[in-house]
C-alpha cells in the first residue's frame, strides 16, 4: 500500500481535485476531523481511502474540501462499481484490476483510461458507501443517529451538516466539448461520446434521444408542409398522413430501442450489472432486519405503503384531475362570456377582452402544474419508498398523468365535445408555440443571463482581493458552488413528451406541428447544451442502459394517438361525405380501422427486435463465455474428485 | 475415479436401468462397439462415463441397450445441468458436488436425493452432449458425416441408426403415483409435486395449469347457471356478467403467473440458468464458425431464413386462412340450400338433410386442421431454425392462427354478419360439446383401448416363451418400446386454448359454456392422467419455469374477447332499446366502454406483480448474495495488491 494515502500526505504535488464537499458553516471541529479521517482511512479500517484537501481560502472558512484519489484507488474503485470497458479484442468486459492489461487504452498509470466523469462517479460511490461502524451518532451532533451499516454521507446530508457534494468542471475539457458541441456553426451529429465522457450516460442518452427524435420528426414535418402550403383537405390525403404518422411513431420508438442498445453497448452500460440498491436518503422506518440482506436497517411495512398509495395518493390525484377539469370548464365559460360580451358591444376593449380568458387559463395551468408538482413530490416522499427508483417511478407517473390532462384536456374538449376543428387547430398552434417559447426562455436563456451576471460579480470580488497563486481553483470552486443544481433529465423528457403529444395526438388536424417541433428541437439542443455547460453545476455521471419509464410513456402516447386520430378522421366532413346514408357504417369502419392499426402497432412492436443482431450476438457470446467459465469451475472439483 | 465404470464392469449387481436405447435392427457391429465405448468412456477421454448393458433377450437381438449411471456420476451430472435444490436453510441453490452436504435430504449415497426423472434427464443430457472428436463419420456408416463438436446421438438419430431413446417407467413409483393421482375417488388437488418427480416440470406445469384453469372457471360457471335456469335476458345482468368475465379472465391469467412462480420456485426451475442451446437435430447448413461460441458448426444465413418466413411461409399461411374462409362460405351456402330444400318439400329426408352441411363442415374442418398441421410442420422445419425453441415458437404461431380462424370463423360470421344470436348460441353449444367429446375419445379412451389390446397380446407372447428369470424387465422394455410417444404438451394446451376461446369470446351470449368447460376439464384431468400413466412411453423430464408462449396466447385471446363481447352487447336488442333515437350514441358508448375495459385490463396486468412478494424477496436475496460473493472475489485481489 502506498503510504502517501494517509491524511497528512494529501498535499502531494499530483493531487487532482475531482469532487467538492461543502459542509455547513460553523460545523464542529470534531465532526470535520472525524469525517475527513473516515474519508482518507484505509479500506480495511472502514474508510474510503481517498485523498482530501481543504480549499485554502484566505478568510479562513474551513467548510469546503476537495476530494481526489490516486490512480490505483480509482482503478480498484472502477472494479467495485463494475465498470464495463472495451478490451483489446474489441469485446466489452467488466473491468477488473487483475486483468487491467487486457483492456484497450490501458498503459500503466495512464490517466486517460478512466474518463473524469467515471472517476467522479467512483468517488461519489465510495463516499456514499462510507458506512457507520460502532458509532451511535455523528460526533458533535448527538441528534444525528447512526446504526451499523448506515451511509454516513446520507446521514450528514439529511441532517444538514453536509450542504452538498458536487464534481468539479474541467476547464480545458469543457472548452473542447463546448467547441465540438455548439461552438462552431456546422450541420451534423452531436459529439455524444464526448458528452458521455464529460457528463455521463444519463445526460448523453437524453441528448441522443433529443437528436434522434428530431431526426425522426423530419419525415413527418416534410410530409406535413405541403398540407399547409397547398391547403390540402382531401379525405384520402389526410388518412394517408395520419396512417403514416401512427405507424411511423411506432417504428421510431422501436428503432430507438435498437439505437439505444448500440450506444449503451459501446459505453458499457448495457452490460453493467445493476448494483444492489440502497434505501433512499428520505426513507425512514423502525430499525429492523432487511429480509434480503439480513442486515439491520430501517424497515417500513409494504402494506402501509400500499394503503398510503391507494387510499391517499390515488384519491388525491383523482381529485386534482377533477379540479383541473373543473378549471377548464370555467375557462370555456369565460371564453363564451367574452365572446358574448364582444358580440354585444363591439369595441377595442371588448376585442382585447377576447384574449383575457386564454391568458388567465394559461397562467392558471402553469400555477396548477407547479403546485401539483410540489404536492406530488410531497406525497411520493410521504409514501416512504425504500428505493430511489421506485420513488422516481411513482413521482413520474403522478406528474405525467396530471400534466397530460392539464395540457391536453382543453384540446380534447374542443375536439370531441365542441367538434370545432378550426378552434382546435388554432388552440393547438397557440399552445405548442407559446409553450415552446416559454420553455426555451425559462429553462436556458434566463438562467444563463442570471449566471452571467453572478459570474461577473464574483470575478469582481475575486479580483479585488487576489492574494494566492492557486486563486483560479478557489475562484472556480466558489463560482461553481453557487451555480444551480441540475436536478435530472425529468423536466427535459417531460417537455419532449408533451411535444410528442402535441405532434401526434391531433396530427391529422394540424400537420404543421411536426415542423414547429423540429425547429424547436434544433434550438433546444443548443440551449440545453448551453444550460449544461454554462448554467448548472456539473452533475454526477449516472450510468444507465436506457431511458427507462419514458420509453413506456412515449409508447402509451402513441397508442392514445391512434385512438384520437381515428376519431378525428371519422369526424371530418370529407369522410362523413363518403357515408352519406349511414352513420353506423362510418362508425363501424372507423372502429375497424382503429383496431387494425392498434393490432399492427402491437405486432410491429413484437416483430422488430429490441436489439440489433450484432449486439444480440455479442451479448450471447458473453453469456456463452460466462456459462463456459462456470462449467470450467464446475469441472475443476469434478476433475479433482475423479483423481481421488 | 472408480474403476468399475469401464465397459466390462457394467454388469455389476447394483446396475439400475434408467434409459433405453433402441438401435436399428442390423446395425453394424463396429458401430455398436464404438457407440457403447463412447458412452462408458471417461469424461476426460470425451465419453459420457455412463453404464451400459445390452438387454439380453433370448432371440439374440442385440439392438436394445439399457443405460444407467453410478450415484456419483449422477450427482456430478446434476451439477453440469445446473439443477437447483433446496438447502438445509430452506433456500434454493444451484447444486454443486462440493457443497452437497448443505442440501436437504442429502445423506451420503442417498438414492432419493435426485428424483428418477432428474436422473433420466441427466443421462439424456449427457448422451446428447457426447460429441465427435476427430471422427469424420460414424464408423460403419460413411454417409453419416461428423465434425468436431457435433452431437453423436443427434447424428445417429437423423441417420436412422438410433431408433429411439426413452426413459423406463418405474413400476412401483408409477403405482403410487396412479393411486394418489386418480386411483381413489376423492375431491382434492392433484399430487403436482409427485407428478413433477415422476414426469418432470413441463408436464406437471400442464396439469397444474389445467387444474388452476378449472378452478378459475368455476366462478364463471356458477354465475352462468342462473342465466340459463331463469332465462335472464335483462340488459344490465348481461353487461354485468360480461364485465365480470372480462376482468376475471385478466385476473386469472395474472394470478397464474404468480402461482406458477411459487411452484417453479419450489421445484427449483425458476432459478435454473438457461443452458446454452444446441442447434436442433433437423438444422442444416454450410459448415462455418458460430459467431457466439467461435466453434465450427453448420451456419445458415439469417436473411435467407427471414426470406423463407416472410416470402413463403407468411403468404402460404394467408392463403390457407383464405381457403378456410372460403370453405366456411361454402358451408353457409350449403346450409342455406338445405334450409330452402327443407322448406320446399318438407319430409323426413329433408329434415335429415338439414344436418348434412354441418356434419360435412365438421369433417372438413378436422381434415383441414390435420393437413395444415403437417404443412406447418414441414414449412417451419424448412425455415431451418437453428434452435428448437425458435422452431417451436414459429410452429405454435402458425398452428394457433389457423386453428383460431378455423374454429371461430363460422361463429364470428354468424355473430357479426348474420346477426343471428339464436344460431350463434346453438352453434357454440354444438361446437363446444362435440369437440370436447371427440377430443376425450380420440386422445385417451381410444389409445388406451389400443394399448390394452397390445399389452394383452404381448403378455401372451411373452408367457408362451418365458425362459429367463429377469423376464419382467425384458417384458417391460419390449412393451414400452412399442408404446406411442408423447410428443409434448402442445395439443393439450391447444385444446385448452380453444376451450378458453369458446368460453370467453361469446361469453355474454352463452353463459353456460363455462359450465361445460368445467365439467370437461374435470374428466380431462383424469383422462390425461390415464394417458400419461398407461398409454404413452414415459417422456423425458424437461425443466421449465413457465408455460411459455401459451401465456401470451391466452392473454391475446382475453383481449380479443373484450372486443367481441362489447360488440355483442352493443348489438343486443335490450341495449338497442336503451338508445331508441340514436344509433350513434349507442356505438359511441360501446366504443368508450370497450376502450375503458381494455385500459383497465392493461393497467391491471401492469399493477399485479408477476411474482408474489415472498418469492421476490427470496430471489432478491439470492441476487444480493451473488453480488456480495462477486464483491468478495473482487476484494481478494484488492487486498492482495494493497498488501504489496
């Protein structure tokens, strides 16, 4: 073991700060000492065996620490988290330290074998796996209870002693990434592999999906343009467009799975074994025995959780949905009232009044979405899910259902109750375009402006008191710790999901929606890239093999859009003219076509394999090898006993 | 290694015959010698290390051999095939010879640790894994080519040198099983665990499903009886019955998954790792390199197979479906003609003529099903699938689609084109009941009678020339080798599948169908049990964790039945009377209800977990343990390197 890993030696020349730990101001000395000791302590003593160094600011604030690790430590950590890397024979394998020489790009103490994002992920993993031994509480904070096996960092976070942990940006790398991502004016793909190296797989996959989705919408947009330009209103053209759209949306979602498999295979996350999930930070319960691990940890009855979900959350969500519909009805009443008012006394004021209801409704929708989001987060956290993944799934489900209704209910009402196609087209266009503009502004432009102002202020302050040589690092840390935290891809996917709804649900009424979606997504790529690189703290990389529950959400949307489009086509006057005598025949035909389309969709989803053939073969090869290895293991005692 | 495993020592006193090998009459001496040598040869020399003994008949026919194995060999084989057994701490673990002491019921050379079915499965596995080494052909048969790694037994089978391999019945065990299964008159569950021990998991799972399905139909039957008795024809009662049926069928299919998981967990197959699949016997191709194993084996281009599937098989199936519909139309024409004839000249002859069309149609359907079955088998085998599982899936799909159409097309036509509910009810009852009677007879009673006659003849012949002391074994082998081969659960599941169709597709028209299904299934259990125990050769056990593609087939049927029932209810005069003014409103309501029911179905299938909670915990525990074990393995070099 290299001796330089002890606490005192951390100020070694080759210390490279990777992660920043910010403790609360005024944290007790003994706590800091105990915590840093645990971080640098040897693995055998229950430590994380990392390097730690206080950020030496002149004003003596001892609350910010930089964490790094030796190259050897990182490689061993890569083995612990189960990273999958490419071997010299081009196959992907789980990295182990003992077989390190067989991996591509490994050359002794090569720094570039692990990407910085991976190094930071390893450090985060090691910090989170720092576990209490005999400690009954955090030294200096008797109210912060510990039990054997409890993650120290999570307890420090929940008790507010630890303010945040975040990975540092890497100026040079970021510059390179920015340049190849959005720095130069060019038409082409995003540098997804570079994004993945810098931000990790989850974010790279989001940008990959955004790009893929934009390309996938182009055929729809191209076909949609002539409908607008030539004002085509023929029955058969509409039906063709809608049919194409519906089948196309199935194809693109299936093909995405294949592309996703190709990417994540290359990145190694497709093969990465799922780690055993820890209880999430907010989880609480009576201390008991986990039936799976056999270790002591808080236990919460599943039946109690089910009761909370089905008897409290579900009714609450239904109530909210009802309330949202109620508000919508008020909006339509207001709209009618404004129309009547305008017709009675026509004036400039009255024509302005026409816009008032929709403005009010838009504002109310936005407010309701926000309030509901908080309520959903509160409720889901109160449901006390043990795992972060199950918490996320329940939260996403709640938010999705509400957002879907809140955004599309008025369109459904206009389409299927008022039967007003002109109004539907108009509302759809207004909603789509305004929501896109607001989103782009609220998400990227505004925070970017804020961030720029803040940076300027910081720089001024820094320059006014420049003393140290290593100032740039101090400056960087101080700047980054004030940056906003990127809370995850949830909102970005939600935006895409709602956009997909606008494009596909009523596609046969408003073919131009795809054009706007494409235009929006092109700028979205740039504004999201700007947001990631300039506005937010660097997020920790999160290995992932797919876009998870969003795949299901998009597929559900495409099923719903089959139903809506079939009804819309059935209601169109052109189609009605084809069945002049019998509405029955019309309805039957529409129902038949709808069921046929749904059946085709399901068959297509079933027939198109989720992984391309070469990836399937590679995966089968790995499985075969592991089976063979197992057989060898089995055969070893076999041979042994046969030699007896 | 014990020396008694060599060829000459096989006539040891404790040799217990488990499997019978029947070679073609007149097989060359050198081939027999080579083959038996390979069977008894040591593992290290590429043999199977089993025991083999010719069945000494007096007439000098040297073409039947008995295969057995020492207890040690069987235990090592259990490890090779990856059997999962219960440990002393009640957890299920993959058996390894080195950890044998930790398993429940293991006591030294305990014969009962492995069931006979497992022993026979192991021997089959070992025989099939006898692979050619340097041999270029089978000695004595230059046309039977071999290449390194080719399974010898499969080549012998395809060349007709090996007639059959089958496991022997065990008289005593069979007697016990028969007694507890159907020997005494009792009401209760089947002895599924005993069936599984004797016949293996696939067959036990079929009987488990049959029993479960029968119980699941009882509520439908109970609710259906009053509809018949009181001749209820109210709208709301019909709707209630149909709604109950539709939701119920979802519930039973979901609950079956859970019950199946409980059973297969207990049997160990839920945890059993899938073995790497060999090419199926009929698979042929140019000798090439398998991209997965890297070994030499026949290779067949996937694109060629796709072309055969989509350009030949698919059009052929469509043509057959069209032909089946065409025949149906002829039947309806005939029916009409007979009716007209009867009306014109009413006589005894003319009223008899009324039955002629349906009799002809029933016969034609039966003939078409048979011919199609052969065609499907031929086509699927011509598609040249590499794996038995993929061959089976394609065959099942082809047969299912055709059988579905052939059996239900006339009912669909009566219901949705002729709108004749009376006729529908009548046809449904006739079809269901006659098909049940024919099936029971053709499947069990007739073969049983044949078998009994054959046995008597054999016994007579045997008694007339009794010479040996060990005659009972010779007699048993000779008797069993002439018995029919049970080709698998396909036809049994198909029968249940069609029955499920009769019960659920038109359940709201004929609620009594469930009653007949229950009655049929109760006798079906007994007749199938009789068939397994008395009529057929004992089949090899086949470990399986679920009913495979049948689950999907039943679920698809229940989705289709939602659609049909909704339409039927929408067409009923009672419901039509509720919407006297507007057919539109009626249709909209029906469509809405249908979509709601489908949505509820999918949500229910999504919400009900496929495995019960305790099984989930047990599986998670095993996964956790294997992850921990992996970590220990990882930590070992870690420690090692840190001590350097």
